[in-house]
C-alpha cells in the first residue's frame, strides 16, 4: 500500500465528521475526499483485493473507534451480486477498479419490491446511499470476465450494523450483520 493515501482520506473524513456536519455536507466534502482516494488505483493491498470464486468479499480497511464511519473494499468476482438489501446509515461508494451496476428497488403497495433505475459506475465515480433518499438496492459486478472493486464508506461500522435483505415478491425481510472477511486491517503508517 502506498503510504499516505488511505491515511489522508481517513484524517480528512475524521476532521469533517468532528465538525458534526449534515449528511448533505458529508455528501459534498466527503465525496471529494473519496474521489481523491480512488483517483489512482495504486494503494489497495493485494490481500484486501482478492475475489472469492463464489461470493463477493467485504474487507475492512478502517473502522473509526467511535464507530462514526467505516471504510471497506468490496471485491466482486465475475457475475457476483448482492441480494436486495438496505444500509440504515449514509454511505458513499467509490469505484476503484472494473465496473459495477446498481439497481434501485422500490417498495410497492402489495409489499413486493420492484426494480427501478439502473446506474453503471466506472473507476473514479462515486455514488451515495442514505435512508433519507434511497437505501434499498442490488449491486453487481458489471463485468463478466474480471473482478471489480469499490471502496465503501459508511456512517457507522457497517460490519456490525444489523441490516436487512428483502424477498423481491413478498417483501419479507431477513435481518443480517455482514461482518468482514479479513483477519487484519492495513497498517496506515506503513513506510
């Protein structure tokens, strides 16, 4: 990991959150910080960017000790995707490598979830999620022949937050806590 990039991002976001700013400010100033982090794909350690042959990986890069935010790398093998799920906290997703497709899902009067707008994210682009705007979606690797990696920043320790997946036809909710796949986090002060 190249010294400084992830640490610079974490310091910048910590200082921003210390100001007790609104979600709107997080999504403007925080987005710029995340864009600077993902501008170049030369800092994520190989150990935190390995795909699994069957399902996507969520690697913890940093969790704020006060659990105000966490930073994770999501690594998607070809054809891998999430179920319909929510987050319950604000989030920013920066595309580092490859391409991902997000499909928003909307609750219908009959209790089902219907697919809505789709977006494709390429390296350098950042998307936002929030319970205050839209928080329920499916994310998939948009490439059939190579992994994709995105850097996610959430307004809490996402690996410890109880969230839900939803059945598309019935709307039935199943609670889960995602956790993380890695046993170590990067040394931010590595030289």
